[in-house]
């Protein structure tokens, strides 16, 4: 009797192993009426940012165009007690630091140049302060000794307001 039960169990097992699997039934679904839209961020295009900083009665306006680390832009300083200046920014982005050259006109004289570095944070820009090269007076003497504490703070601003001020 044991042999008969064992033999029938084995035959049922073998029959189940040879059984072909059924093809899955394709589900028919009704089309979804909601359209999912995704916005793809253009990581290769130029990013334009605008900043403004107010210290007392003086105001600084900056536009920055970042094209994969190559920086261009404009800057204007409107001073209440002395002549204002306005000009172009150009340079590079190194990590979170914008290393720029500021070519500007001030006191009726064009062709002035100064290096100006900004630390870029999520809150805005902080201008770097450092000793200038004794020979030129326009470049930083030592990049590693530039401090960002105490520099002018510029906050993100409406580009329409900044662009209007830069005209």
C-alpha cells in the first residue's frame, strides 16, 4: 500500500512539472485622462541670476550669467556720498567662488579694472575682502587670504528691478 501511495504521489508530481504555463492574459486598461507633465531642467544652458545689496544709502546691483562656469554680467554701485560706478563682470566659477574682473567707469574715467571675488551661497553673494597686489593695486595679492566675513552681502533680487538699475 505504501508503494502505491508513493507511486501515485510521484506521478502527480511529474505531471505537474510537465504542465505548460499559461500565457498571461493582457489586461485591458482604460486610457488615463490626466496627462503627466514633467519639466526637464536645462542643465547645459546659461543661468541668469540677479542680486542687490543695500548698505546705508549705498546700493549695489549685480547680474550674473553662468554658462557652465564661465561668468559674465554687469555691476553698478550707486553711492550717496561719492561717485557711483558701473561696468561689466567676467571670469570663472571655482567651486562656490566667483572669481571676476570688474571693468568699470567711475568719476568720468573709463577702463578701470579690479578683481572682485564673491562667495555664492543659497542666500546670495558675499564679496571677498583681501589685500591688493602692491604693483597693480587691482588684483588680490593672495587668493588664499581672501576673507568673506565683513564683505558686502547681496541678496537674490527681482531681475526686472536690477536690470532697470543697470541701464
